[in-house]
C-alpha cells in the first residue's frame, strides 16, 4: 500500500458523531457535521449523515460542490463568509451560508433571484475572539436590511469562538448570544430558527452548563474526527481518539551526531534550530514533510521523537527502535496536521469500514477496537 497515506476509520468517526449527536440532543442542541478538514470526502460525509447530524458544513464551496456531485444527500451550509466572486456558486450548491457583510448578502440575493431559489443565511456576531462577526450593536440594523432583500431567508444568528484568539465559550458570552436572539425576535417580530453557538470548542460548556439558553446548534469537526476538545486538546470521554492515522515510510536510518557542524544559519523555512549535543543518535528519515502535513502536529509512537523536518523529509530519533528503509511508521495527527495532510495531493486517503449497526450497538461494536477516553478518575 502506498505511503504516505491517511487511514480513516469511518466506523470510529460514525461512533464519535453519533455519541455527540445523542449527548447534545439531550440538551436540545443539533449538530452540523463539519467536513472542511476532510476535503469534502463523500465517505466521511455519509458517515456523519448516518450518525444523525442535521446537515453538513464546509468552509469551501468547492468541497460542497464535490459532495453534491458525488451524490451526498444532505442540507449543506457554507460556514465561511462567502466571496462575492462565488455568489452564484454559493446559492447553487449550498442551502445556507454564514454571513457578516451586507454587500455580500446583496450579491447572494441577486444570484438567488437569477437562480429562482431562496437562500438561507446565518448572521455571525462578534463575541470576542476577533475573527468574523458583526459587532453586537450593529446586529439589529443588519438583520433589518437582510430581511428586505428578495430570495434571502434569515435563518438565525451565530458566533465563533476558540479559534483565532482562543477565547473560550462560557456562560457569559453564550448568554449574550441568547439575549441578542431574543432582542432581535422581540424588536423585529420574527422567529429565529437557529442559534449557532460555535464549534467543537463549545463542548465543555454545552455539556456542563446548567442552562444552554437559546443555543440549539453547534458546528462540530475536530471533536468528531480526532475525539479531542480544541480548548485543551484533551480526549473527550467516550470518543475514539484514533479514527485517523498518518502512515509514512522510512527511507533512511543511520547513526549520526546529534549536533550539526559548520557555520549555522537559518533552516530552509527561515528558522534557527536549537543546537543540543546529545551525542550520537540513531535517526530515521520518513518520506513526509511540510509539503504533506504539519510536522509539529504529529505524535509518533512511544520511544520515538520527531526532531526535524524539511519540505519532503521528517527526521525522527528512533530511541531503542531500529527502523529500516521500507518500514512504515504510524503517526497520530492533530487538527493542523490532519487538514494539511487531507489537502496534500501527495498523501493517499484510505477509507476503512463504513458499515455500522444501529445507534444502540455502535459502542459495543467498537469496544476494544479503538482508543476510547474513559470517565475521569
């Protein structure tokens, strides 16, 4: 089998999605399955749909178009603010988009009129993370203007946290979003169907808070794919943390000094590597590099350390392991490494499984077959 490759266990992804759909459903929260880290994989999309997500969301209209053409049947949302240059594609391939700019929404309205469709929008509100979002004091005016536009349906409001600045969702900012929804409904005499609280970073809050308020929708990607919480990257209880594995092939193993010699300048990527003399070490090179993934986001097996990388080479210290050319090493990617590996044309994607039983037995089917985080203590 060719390497490098991503091995994706669809049954484990289904298990993770189904578990979160059930837990959040008990709190009145629906899950939008996010496919942006998967390059719009139809197989992963179908695993999410079988798990009960309310729809699929992606940040690239190209991915949504690819899923449509692959025959994926689901409501689809563009979760990044649309580009005006893609307005026609947005209303053609997505049912709903997340927006912040009236100029963009006007273009969507024109495109929707031409296509004779009605396009749903969610207006994103800035709550402190300083990525996208309308300032709260301008939300009412934006909603008023959007409501006047033909072929545009205002489906709800939303927010994004724990992303650019790492601001954690909590009772304060989620209560602010709920209050904004109620104020808009009261003032403009309308009903907002969807209050989208955020992403996988909202899980700690959503599953622990006493009152979720008006929040009835979350957009989940990383937690489903990797089984961890983006706030602290800790495993989530009951989820598989090994649904995705990056496999690379060894192309060299030699004993070498740990300290480079000669005049030291910048590396190929403009950094200066700390010089540490640990004496001779056994190091292996894998056919994998910055062109394929984020080397800093890879977790090797115990006893092996990633010690360097270039465009096409990943250097590991082997410890007591003796790796030979042709051997394969299995690495666990974090979200950054996963996104880059999924989008690299040099990394093969291998889907496994995909035929799971009923929701009541999926946990039993996977028992002993994946790394599952148990309850604390």
